[in-house]
C-alpha cells in the first residue's frame, strides 16, 4: 500500500515504574511487554517509523532488538512518575526536527501497558484521522463499565451527596433507567492517533475535535498492578485465537517455495498422543493411515525429504517409522541442537526446512527452521507460535493435511 504521509508510531517507555518494577520489559505471556506495542507499529500499513522514547538503556536495547528505533535517550526530567505525555511527544518531535530534519504528518501513541490490541487497531485509527482532516485526534474507546450519571461527589463539610453529572431533560438521572441515559465510553490505552500539528501548534495530545475508534471491550487491559498482569496473561494464553490480537509470538511466515526437508515430531503429530500399555510394559500407539499416504504422495511428487525427530526411545517409534519408510532420530533431548545438526549435515538453509510439533519441548525448534506447523490440538503455546495451525488433531489426519497444503502451495495436483 503506497502512502503519501509520514506516520510516526511513538512508544513511551520510561524505566522507573514502581507499581510493577521493570514493567516495560518484563516478560508478558512469553515476550517483553514493549514488544507488543512495537509489533503493533511495525505491522501497520500506514506507519513509516516506530520509535521508543525511553530514559533507560536496557529498555532501549530490547526495543532495538524488536525492530524499533531509539535515536535518543529521553531526559530524566521527562521520565518522572508525574511526567505528562505532551512534553514527551514534544521532545521527540523537536529532537527529530533538529537532528534529522524529520517532520512527520501524524503521530500514533502506543502505550505498552495496553498490549492486547486488535490487529487492525493502528491502521483503523489512522484511517479515521486521514478521512477527517478537520479532526485533531482519534482515541480508542470502549463502552464504559460504570455510568457516570449515577455517580456522586460528597461535600466534605456537610457530607451531603451531590450528583456528579446532570442530563438535560432528566430531573434525576441517578434515578432514571440506564436505557434512558446517554451512552458513555471509557478511553483505553490502546491507541491515540493525532496530527503532529496538534502537539506542536495546539500544545495538546488531543486537541478539541476528538473522534472515537470503537474497540471491543474484550481487548481492554491496563497493567498497573501485579494482579492485572496474571489476569491479562491468561487472556492472551487462552483467548489469543478468538481475539485476533497483535502478538509477537506469531508473526506468521509464508510457506517457502524451495522446500527440501519436512521434519515431524512423533507423539501428538504422527500419533494422537495416547499410549496403551500392557502388563509386560509394552506400548502401543494409534496412527492414521491417511498420513502415511499423504507423505508417500508428497515425497513422490516433490522430492521433499521427510524425517522424524522424537524424544522417545520406545521401539514402537522405530517400528512405525520403518513401516512409513521414514528415517528417525530417537532419544533426542535437545531438539534445537538436533535440527541444527541435520541442517548442517544436509547442507541446507533454515528456510528450506519445515517442522511440525505439538508440545512445549518442540518450541526451541521453531526458530531454527523456515516454517512451522501444529496440529489443532497442540499445546496453546505452540498454537500461538506456529506459522500454520491445522484443522485436524495429531494422529487424526494433521500430517496428511500438511502434505496437501504443501502440494497446493506448490501448485501440484496429487491425483
């Protein structure tokens, strides 16, 4: 998408958090908290630069590792507990103008403490701003959980209750049905989009004309206390597929065109992860014959090699792999090292190798290959990180589904 505007995503991340020490780089559902905001900026079609404003060298280093720029260190006086957003934004824009001659048209403010963002959140806010040049800013909002028309202040001298707000035409809004009161919204920390001139000329982070970006309340989280942290992590780990959030765990890659090797875990991939044990201690597993046919067809039509990588030492693994005519490495405790050795021995590149696994001991392999797949019933941590999540469970056609996917991608007709 070709854009004719410079849109700067700015992420404020000071180092002195007291409620949750080291908050901005503390691991959140497996990744530094700040990575979620950086990825939100980087995956945007509109954003042209992603900058982190911080006073902390460690935060700066981690931000750079995740692809953000840190062209300056924020002055200490702008990184206090009571520091406001406006001077931080002004400092950034002034510094970029003075040192780089860079003048963005608009600014996207991404707070690290609201990491659970819809994937289209950033671009949707920018689009609203661009479509309404008369607006000063766009702010993310959700329906408010509490109605302020039913709220009160208390006179400290008389102890009398005083309605917080009034409603024209309703004498006692605090006694009125909720349906008769105006809809109200709570501002979230997900996204603010504003013209640079709102900061520089109007000396405001919002201006006067503020438009809403409506956000599903399920994405609402603000990390201020340790109790907030655990609850939000559970949301990510359990609901990430439903939420369709920006997730640094899974910036999904495309299937390579030049595939030389497919590596499969055994239990939970070729089998359904169950095992039967008789009184002599002998084990039996269940596998799917369609997986065997799929692998045989794919190997014949593509020339792609296939092998099995298993932690188990049981003879049932070797027996099943022999039946499927697949080489197998057994008793592998460090799968990442094993896959690196295989790639080196076969003189391959990482992006020529595909891996399919189902449990947490498979995760170290994911960064060693060019593409990863997971059965539908894989561990949630694996589902978050896999490039492809199949519709079939392990041992019930997931391998066949992957083979058909590869053939379709390579535009090879299997029949």
